[in-house]
């Protein structure tokens, strides 16, 4: 994984998409490995300026209270919120799902979320590590990719659960008993489990597809509004 | 419906305690700081300061060192209290080889067990057979061979040992440098030379080959033992650690909450001297240190375990 500095994004079709992995804490490397295997370029995101340079964002698994706390301390939370609200494609797994939830139950002390996914999530809903489990899930949306079946091996680690899905979001996967463990809202995907832990790359492929669509749409909008000059975001300088 | 397209779909029923789940939880702790706590109040301070997990124990290593005597697993009552107080993962220590202490800790529902040289060993020959447990284990190591033997026994995370309870980071430095250098050397070793490498490391060939091919351990590698300042934590991360354990360094210092938060931030921004400078300002007194060089060999905890 490269630790590239913030650079202006490019919307040139055919170039690799640049995906930021929120790198405040958690299994950053596993996500980067899956994304790079799928042909994306990855950069770490720890500062607001680095967020301006990415075509999509992954919020990894980890301890959501720690990621939230560091995101607020470093002034990253508001830019993250704005970017996701502005349509930046995002994939969150486990802690990432918690951070994307509009509403959170059993939050840690003072814990907040970034939002972007119209769901209510309960943190540590299954219990402690002794209750962590792996199981097969049937995910019909994976058939959109046109390769492989709809079944995935899913790893739930002290996992959250989606207890309510608001009107803006749709269910992506449930446990056999109907409890919701994955949801999607336009280009935001939240999973209660960890595809990155088992080498499962189809959720990342689904995410990258929406990144490509988003980038093409954005490029088209730019051509319409400003035919001569491409937007060149001015990333915030590195904090001294 | 085609369910043959993905691997490992033959077992439909949910399973718990698998190696994937054990290593998976270890992966989720990466980039974080695990803090020693001896009371629920300290656990709360650690959680509020951004600890990724807390380590419940009866006495921090500095006190174990000062008070001497046999050091054992904590009172289950105390561990229960900490489990009830915080929402982050709770770890607890068992003595090296003491598989019944480990059974008790698993029964209590801790999220991770540290088979730790900081406590008095219960078995000078065998470590705990960790595959028999559903709870994941972390073990200390001073070199690659030791790390690989612990992984063979089922450890889901390795932490370099350092010299706990001293506030002297030099042993932690030595151990992480040794382990990472040995991994690099192994990665550069010819395939036909790996058999002898395995013999010299006193570790199984298959695991040695796996590390040589990956250029990394198959489990996360944290650092422990003597980390007392934000700069110490950042240095360990720059040396290749996946995360940091801080024992006596926090609650033996002047302002634990402030120091804990500073170490968390320095761990995340370990490659940014500006952040480390900022968080290091006005932290108050660090723990009183002991120079490892002044410790007589029998008092060096890192020499426990093999």
C-alpha cells in the first residue's frame, strides 16, 4: 500500500481509480490488498486533505470508538460527513458500518457516527468474542456482478447488527433468521461482517463498480459545466 | 441456487472459535493501543482515551517487579467488573503453561488471553496448547523462532516481549528489530535452504516456508514491554509493529488520561513528527524508569518463555 501524499484527482477514463482507506485504526492492509487485487490504487486517509484526492473510501474493521474518537480529534469527521453526503462512494465493514449508520445503539461513551446510511445499528449486537462466528450468507445482489453464486462465507467479529432499515436504504443481506447484516444506499455499502478477512472480493467489486459509475458521472457533469478546465481540488496543506 | 462457487461453503452452520475468527479479532486491533488496567475505573479512563482494548491484571508489571512474589491470574471478580464497565475488548493474563487459568478466563468471557511472562510461569517446559481454546491468545516473543513456536501452539497474535515494568524501551526495540530482521532474512533465503532455516529457528518447516513467502508473520505483531511515551509508541510502529501494548507506562505516570490519549494519537500518526511533537507537550511526569542494564538477569521477565 502506498502512502501517497494528497494529489489532485483525475477523472480520466481508463486510469485506475484511487481508493482511500481510512487509516486511523483497524485492518487497513487487508482492505488495501483486496482493492489492489481488483486493480484499484489505494492510499491511506488520515487527514482532511487526503480525502479530497480519492474516488472512493473504505472504512475498515477495527474498534469503532477509537476510529470515531480519532476522526473527531483530527478534524476529519466533518469532511468525511460532507464527502459521503455529497455522494462519495463508501464501503464500511463492521466498525465501518457502525460509523456509516445514521443511528447507533449501545454506543461507547460519547461515541458519534459519521452517517450516510439510513439505518439503525446496534454495536456488539451478538456479544463478546466467544459469540463471534462465521457462516454462509446468501447475497442476491452479488449476482449483479454476473460471476459466482450468491453465497459468501461471512466472518462476524464482535459484530454489529442492522436493527432498522430506513426508507432511503435497502437490505443487501440477512442471516437465515431474517436479521439484517448488510445494507446499501446509493453508493454507500455497509456490512456487519468482514469480506476482507476471508479473501472474499465481490463486495469490493460491487463497491468499485459504483466508484467507476460515480467517476464517469462526475466527469460528464464537469464537461457540461466547464468544458475547458477540469476541477483541481486544492487539498488542505499538511498540518505542521 | 449455486452454492458451490465459493470455498468453504460445505459447512452451513455457524461456527465459533475458528482460527479465522481468532486471527480476525487480532487483525481488528491493529493500529491500536492496548492498555494495562487493574480496576474498572482505570478501564474506563483507558476506553475514554481511545484504547483499542484493555488488559485486565492484578498488578501492573512495575508493581510486580517492586513487590516480588508469585504473580498469578487476576481475581475473576475484578475481571468481571472490568468486562461490565467497558464496551471495548477485554484481555486478561494467564501464567505461561497454566491452562486452567486460561480455562477460567475463557469461562469469564474475556475476548483475548495473554499467556504472559509478566506473571510467574506455571510450567517451565510447556506453553498452553492454545488450539484447544475458542478464545484467541497473544504470546510474547523475543525472536522469530519463539514467535513461530507460539503460533504453532495456536497464538493468534504475537507481541515482542520487551522488558515489562521498566519504562525502558531498549528491550522492546531489540526484540522488534530482531523479529523483523529475521523475517527479512528468511524472505531472502533460497527455497532449498529453508529446511535448515527451520531447523535453526526450531520451528515447523511449513510455517517457516509460509513466513518466507509472505515476508510477514501470519498473525499481527504487536510490541510490548517498556513503552512509556508517545515517541516510544511511534518508534515501535516505525520499526514495523502492528500496534502497541502499554503496561505500567500509563497508570504509573503523572496524568494517565492525557498520556493514554497522547500515545493513541502518536500510534496512529507514528510517521508524523509534527503530531508526535504536539501530543508530547506538557504530559507531566512519565513513569519512573528502571534501566534494564541495571536489572540482574534473574529479574528480567523477557527471559521467561522459550
